[in-house]
C-alpha cells in the first residue's frame, strides 16, 4: 500500500513537472510610444499572439512579425487609445502613461560587447551590469523610460576557453536579443512605458532585424529592406504634458560630414518650429560631445549632425538626449544651443578616455561652458520635473551608478544648467 502511494505521489509530481515544462515559454510584454500614439507590445513563442484586454474588453493582439528559423517568436502589438484605465496582456496589467510624467529614466548602450578582440564578460554581472541597473531602475518607479539606443552588441562568437562569455549566443537572432535586452531588462520593461531610440547597433547589417521585429516604433514589413529592416525614418513627437519630445533616427549618421545626410537631417532639426512650447530631441549619436579626450584631442563628435543642426535648431529646443558614448555627460555651450545630455553608460564597455572635465572643452567650433563628465561608471540617469514649474523648462538631472549612488547632479532651466 505504501509502495502504491509512493508511486502515485511520484506520478503526480512528474505530471506537475511536465505541466510546468509545457507551460514554460518566452513571453515579454511592455508599452511603448509609436508615431501617432501608444502600443502594447509582446514577444512570444506561443502559437498565437496573447489575448489582451482594454478596460475589460478582450481582444487578441495583432501579429506584428511572424516567426522564422532565426526568430522563432512572433512579435505582437495592440494600439492603446487615450484615456484608458487598465490594459492587460495575457492577464497581466501593463504600465500606462501619465499625462504629465515627472520622473523619466534614461539609459543607453546596454548590451554586452562581443566583437572580434573586444570581448566583455557577459556572464559576470559586475562586468556587464545591465540587469543590475534595470532592476534598480525599476525600483526607482519612473513614469517613463527613454532608451537612447544600442541594445544589441553580441556580434561574434565568444573565444574558446573564455569563461566570461562562454555559452553566449551571437548574431542578429532572437537568442541574442533575449540575452542582451529582454531577459535582463524585463523588470524595467514592466515598470513604465518606453520611448525607444534606434542606435547604430540596430542598423540593418548589425542588429536591425531584431530591432524591426520587436522594438521599432514603426510598422514591420517583412518584404521591405533586409528581412524587414528599414533605413532611417522621419521623426515623430510625443506630448509629455507641457513638453514635447521629438524622436529621431540618426543610427546611420556619418561621423564625418556627409552632405547628402546633412540635407536629410537638417529639416528634421527644424521640425520643432511647428511645436508650441518647450521641446527635447532624442537621438543616438550626440552632437558637440566627446567619446575620447586624450592629449587635447577630441574624438567621437558627429560632424554630420553638427552641420545639419547648427543654425537651424529652433529656440524652443532645450536639450538633446543621446547615448553612443559610453559615459555620463552633461554639457551647455557658449553658443545658444540646446544642452547635450549623454547617458550611454548602461552596460557595454565604458569609454574610459571620455573627459572628466568638460568645461572649456572645444568641440567642432563650439565651447562647453558648463557641465560634467563621469567616465568609467556603469549606470543610468533620472530627470525629474520641478513640481512648482508649469512651463516644462525646469528639471533636475541625476546620474546614478548600478548601486544607486549619485555620480553627478545638475539643475536644468531651459538651455542653462548648474551642475554639482
């Protein structure tokens, strides 16, 4: 009798375990801004897109991208109308936007670098701490998350015998996108709505296929470009309650002056003329900033974007938000230009030669008159609205490391800053 009971218990346990294995699958869900509005997004390896509900009305999510051999998951989306109170995806509520977000987390350049001789220890959370920063960032309870680009970095195989990255996938595949972004960033994905900037690592020949299938704010078209990866799009804008942010795709902008690209980007910088009130612009490659400042020589400033922006950026544009340089930098200029804020210290190999003292630095004919540089520290930044200010011009900006310690702080008032 005891033996029969044990067999029954063991059989029941096996059924439970088998059931758990059968139910285990990839399912990531989040909310992001897209041209014209807001979408719930999901990636799943299930046989169909998950069910969603908007204020209690059930609807299956639309299939955005179908699975294939390299991406055995389907991308799903569902427009979210303004004013809704509750949206669920597969029975789980997703984060909805505030009309006036007051706490915006900024993170960039988060993937783990594997490219030829450039090898990062993806298996060591102290050497690649994106998950630490994402988990901590979620605990900060932001109202909105702005990713300034470069989520995908595992481009080549881990060298044999290197335990720091042993077993990691590489290439533009779902396995890489899962390990580089979705899995470590899941807590932050669930914490707030997102604004997604396309970085140069999301160019078509790098991580562009995964970007197009999952995070690209624009519609996916498998028949266009390289398996659905399209070239740079036109900007779109998002109302942040008394402030507008313009999202630009400068992923392919040349570091050297490219006159054809200058002509393409110049009218995009002028778009803010038609927008009432203060404006921020978010794009990956920074302008009038330094990725390296060694022996008085500056490297990393994007001369194409500088040529496109100079002289045409409207007065209501107060700040540029970028990544690309793996450091935390804030810069104001002698010329009447928007502030440049760089928050590219999210996880990839850091720019150790980026400047620590930016005041007095000359970049492409422009002099930095105030600001800070904090190279060599992983983390993210948080920009918070002055609760007494209704103009949308006064904010405080704080850089954090992955333990939550402050690495720099600035008060912003339009195009002026005062940094500690």
